[in-house]
């Protein structure tokens, strides 16, 4: 039974990690917010912009497993600080780039930080909330990503228009540097965390492999759909007559609303269960919101539906990773989870950009996002079926 002090501490730790992880969304959104400026400055097309957005995810495809393995050698706090520093450094490299290649190099370095933060912040919350309102805690943690994106959607667009496209990268990097200092001085691991070993018990079972692949794919397609919406949703509204800043503001409404709806959705699942039913209802809402987006005058209604319903189960999906793994294999298992996630996230933005270039219609990428949202439900069902089977021995 947790003491009052332990309960207070774990919620303080969650608050710290939430605020630090905001920097991840803030830095990610820079490219989408200044994409049109880069097209003008460096002669790029939308496929190239989609590739630059996707490069943020590229390191995760090859480095997620090694990063997870490093958890056996380096503390979670040190890995988290390293990730935030890389995120800050990558933003600065992009800010001072003289062409698309330099911007891409910065995105790759920032992507390494993004990977590390994603992996270790998720593990740290799973460690602190193992068996204790984990869906609620994960919902709060993952809402830091859209919170940072929403800040960027409004703030980056304004900074780029009033000053220069380089300033958003610099501001995001400063935030990440301050977050790194806060985590270094304020984070500590829970006292009852099981020791990580290198023996047979530290290997994933066959069931854990299947569970983590299902969870990683669900998280990957969900986020790929969200990023596609963020990147190309404003283009849909601009085609209907909105200004760039107004379109960004309307799309950002959904991201702001997710913060509250995500926490509420996590509470519902923690208290009443019915995870797959909740996910099914929310994904219907997400698809409906994206369908509404193309109708004149329906942009705000679509964004409200998207934030209140469509994106509400983000933490519920993320919590699948914690439910799939034993504590002693959590770092390595999270590496597997994010390898699957990053492979999907790397492929989607260039595909969406190519659809826009080929069709000339911003609705094309939105149809791709609708398909991705719809695929979350069968993946969650697969997780539920696998989880219901007897636990196997470590392979």
C-alpha cells in the first residue's frame, strides 16, 4: 500500500516529466509551422517537407533497440537528460542551416533526442505508476506532446511571420535545454523498482513479443494519423479560404482539448475497463472529424470533435506498452515498441506529401489519416486476444 508521501511524489514526478516532454512537441512542430517558408527559401516541394518532417522519426527505426538496451547500463535520468540535450542541439542546427540538407541534419539529431525522451519518459512513468492508475498517468504524459504542438502551432507561425523562420527552432531549443536542467536536478527513480538483470528472466517471452508489436503498431498508426492531420489539415482550411494563421489556430483547438479529454479517457478506462469499446468509439469520432474538415464552415466543429473524442484515447493506447511487459524487461521492450512506432512514423509523412504533390488536393493526405485511425481498432483487438492467452516462458 503506497504511503501519502509516495502518492504525492509520483504525481510530482509526472508533472515534471509532462513539462519536460512538452519540449518534444514544441521542437517537432517547428518544421510543419515553417514549411512554406522553407519551400520559398530553399526551393523545396511538399514531398521534401514531408521527408523533413519524417526525418524526426528516422533515428528511432535503427536506434530504438540499442537505446532500450542502454537502460541496463545508464540511469533513466541520465538518458532523459541526454535526449533533451540532443533535441535542443538538433533544433539549433536546423535554425542556422543554409539549405534543406542542413535542416535535415538538425532534424535527425533532434530525432535522436525525440527517441530517447519517448522511450525513457514512458518507462519512467510506467515504473512510477505500475499497477496504479497507469492509463490515467500515461494519458497525462502523452498529452504533453499535443500541448507542445499546440503551443508551436500558434507561437511558431506567429514568430515565423513577424520575425524569421529560424526563430521557432531557437525558441524550442531553449525550452528543451531548460527542461534538461530540470530533469537532471529534480528527477529520482522509485525506491521499489526491480533490478534489471541480464539473465534468462530478462528476455521477452513469446507473448510479450506479440503484445509489444501489436501495441507499437497501434501507437504508430495513431500518431502517424495525428501528424498527418497536423501537417496537412491547415492546407485543407486554407483551400477553403482561411488565412494561414487562422487555419493553424483552428487546427490547434483539437490539440488543446486533447489535454483534458485524454486525462478523462484514461480515468474512464482505469475505473470501468472496456478499453477496446472506448477505442472503437473514439476512432469513429476521429474519422468523422477528418471527414467534416473538408466542408466549408465546419473546420472548428471538426477540430472540436477531433480533440474531445478522436484523440482522447492517446494515453490508453500508450498504456498498452506498460501492460505488455514485466518491469525487468521494460527498457528493452520499450525499444521494440518504439522501433515499430518509428518505422510507421518515418514512412507516413513523405507518403502524405507525395499524395498532395500527385493530386494537388490537400484532402488526399487527410484520407490517408482516416485510414490510419481506422486501423487502430483491429490492432487493439489483437492485443486483447493475445493478452487473454496463458503467459509463456522467456524465449
